[in-house]
C-alpha cells in the first residue's frame, strides 16, 4: 500500500508540474508582446539560477575543460530552446508550438527503434503535426521553423543532460548551464526590452513565469522520480501538449479547429502508446525527459 501511495503521490506531483509548466508558458504568452521573448527567457533563467545555485554550486577547483564543456554547451542549448519556443508561442500559439516542440524528444526516443509499432506511432505523430499546421488554411513558416528549432534543441538538451549528469553530482551541471544561459540572454534582453512597458504588474508576471516554469518543477523533480518509474513519467509527459492547448485556450484565448484538436490528441496518443508498449530495458531518451523539462 505504501508503494502504491508513493506512485499515486508521484504521479499527482508530476501532473502538477505539467500544469505549472504550461500555465507558466501561457503567462509567458501574455508577457512576450509587452517585453519580448529575450526578456521573458532571461527572467526565467534568473529565477532558475536563484533556485539552483545556493544549493548546487560547483567547486571551481574541481572543474576541468573535459568536465565543463558539456555544461557550457547545455547552457547554450537551454537558451536557444527557450528562446525559440517562446518565439514559436508568439507566432503559432501555445498549443501548436508545444505539440511541434514535443517532436524533438519523441524522435530521439524512436531513433534507434526497429519495432513496427514505433514506426506506426512516428508516422501518426508526423501526420498529426502536418494536420495541425495546415488545418487552419494558412502556414506560418517562421513560427514552424522556431518550433522545430525548439524541438531539435530539446533533443540536444536531453543528450547533454545525460552527459552532464555523469560528470556533475546533483544539479551542479544544471547550475552551471543556468549561469551560461543567463549570461548569453541578458545582453539581448537589455537591448530589446521596451523599458517604458515595465511596471510592477509586468515584473510580477515575469517572476510568475520563472516560478511556474522553472522553480516549482525543479523543486519537485527529485520527489517525483523517487516515487514513479521513468516510463510512467514519460507517459504523463507525453500529454503535455494537451495541457498546453488547454492553457492556450483558457489564458491566451486561443481557438482550435476540430482538426487541430484531433491532431494534438493524435500526437500525444502516439507518444503514449509507443512508450507504454516498451519492454523493460535501459532508459530511452524520451524517458530521460524526466530530468529535462525546461
């Protein structure tokens, strides 16, 4: 009974993080027209650094280039991933952008698979994204390119996170990456921000994005992963685009055609079926998104 309660508690906590992350992304959609994507991402990274650094500060004396470069690369990828995703949200809407972005870790998970069911799931997901991007009768090519760049960056983030986890204890590697990302983003934020638009309401909105999208999920990650399997984590994660679409509708006022709703559900279902039918084996790359939700 205790193990079952732990699994339920872990699954519930992860659902809470999915809600938190996507609610934060919807608030980011409100903030981007006011201050721009670089500012939103920079504040989010600042909040993450403030949460992680006090507890996971690496010892400089123990850092070598061989240990350090993956964390530096992770910081660069983190900046690109969040910036391109928020640009895609601004151009496509949260539901569409989140669904396309999810193709990154899903494709990475299927890259080495030879199972027919995975091929079917991958084809279904591709068809779903095609339907999603064309069903409105128009094609925002720039927005799709930003979303695909975010998807590729998410896949790279997963691979680099694996490397960093091996060379750094705890979240020390993430702390280095957050500082690198923040250093890269701050100059763009300072140059692009419209200072006349800044007020306490906007600052509060930006801080809420940072807390909901970074601080809260990172705080719960360790609790969650001690209570549920990576496979269950990945299955719940695969339904993130549905949660994103809901917050896109509720917070940003986004509307979806029936075809788009079907497309989002198809992508999520394809990912869920592919993961749920996997046999026990070493963790897949999609399962490792348990440590890579950004």
